[in-house]
């Protein structure tokens, strides 16, 4: 187990992404995945108010609704750490104070709970002064609706600005970051955000931890990409350098008797400041490989090999 922030929220070192719920996983399958994740010791379920507005017929909030109904049925709210986000729901765009307040209330209703453990500013809103947004998040903490604050998809400069504003105005400081970071997408995080995470002792939850499935090894040709709803997102990694990373994962995985995805997540988990990689499972059968990463320790030579081969991927 690891902890988030000064409040000491304890979590299992793998976070379950809820982006598939209401999209590629229907409600029954989503509940099966949630049951299996928590039965194995998993605690943190990550979603957003905008999931999955991109699906025809959806409006946003479907993932939160499924998670909320599941927690109500299982009466397990106290055992689940819920992370959700604001700024991308069609009815609550941006981070103006009134929007944040209304969106939080809407999320609480869908989640059937009176508090959110970790609430993220999902995407930066440069049209709203950071002081106003930071104050809106602080108000949610003071009202008991949110336990801790996180930032997602913020530039290094804007992360530093949020901290400066919060300290100046005596507001609650963020405790978590959610950046795009994996073995084939390293440069932006490591060069700009990682130093801030270390300086501020932030818990980091990388999303696209498996590069939209590319690091599982299931996409090796353009034909492979066309067989999956998420294949298009992995297309940018399909290069000789990207496939060399997959080959290295396969070799190390074979040595440990695990799946390549397990190794890719373990590499992330062993990076400084990483609290838990984020990974999604469309069906229960995909979970064991993800969960196994929490107990896999790569040795120094294996880490060095993955560092070296992934550094050759053009970014």
C-alpha cells in the first residue's frame, strides 16, 4: 500500500481506470471488473465526469453512474478510493468557480456519495484565473465534499503557478498529478513535470500507462490496430523503435513468467514519485496481468534495459 498526500489516503499500487465503463464495458461487465479488482486488494478507481461523452448516445457521466450504482449495491464506499475529474462534461465545461461547484455536486449525485477522495482539474482552463479555480477547489475541501486535490494535463509552468497562487492565498495544495507517461511516452513528463513532482512530493498517477494497449504486445501491424476500438490511439507507437520496446518487454516477461503488460506497469511503478500506474480492463480476463504488476520487482539490469530501449523512441 502507498499513501496520497498529508491526509494519508492509502491505496493499492495500481489504479483502475474507469474510462471503459459505459463505453467498451457495459454495466454488468463493469461491475464484474470492479468486483474482481477490489477482491484482489485494489482500492483506487479513477474516472471523470466526461466519461464517456464521446460515445454515440452518451452524454457524459456514464462511468461515474456505473461506479456509484456498484458502490451502493456492494455497500463498500468506505473501502473504495474514488478519483474523478472536472472540466470535460458537456454541461460543465471549463473551471470557472460556479462550474466547478456545480460539476462536483453532479458527480457526487452520480457516484451516490457525499465525498470524493481525489478530485482533479482535468484540463487547464486558461480563460479562468488560476486563483479563482484554486479557490473553488479549496472551497470543496473545506465543505467536506473533496478530501484531496489533483491536477491532470497541466503544463509544468501552470502546475508551478497553481502552487504559487495556493500558497499566496492560503488555499489547499494539490497532492497528486495525472500525466501522460509510459515507456514510449517519456520526454514531456521526465523533463518538465517529474522535477516538480519530486519538489512538491506529489503522488503521480500516469495515464495511458500501457500506451492504449500497445505495450501489451497485441498491436504489431496496422491490421492489428483495426481490430480494436482503441487501436487508433496506439497507431503512433507502431515503429521499429516502439516494437523494440515491446520485444524487450516480452523477453523480461518470459523470464518472470508474466505478461508484457505486467512488466510495463512494474517499470512505471518503480519510477520516483509514482504512486500507482493507471490501467483499464475492458473485461475481467484482462485484470490478472495488471494486478500482477503490484508485486513484480524488476532488477537494476532490467530497468536499465527498458530505460535504454525506450529512450530510442522518437517523441
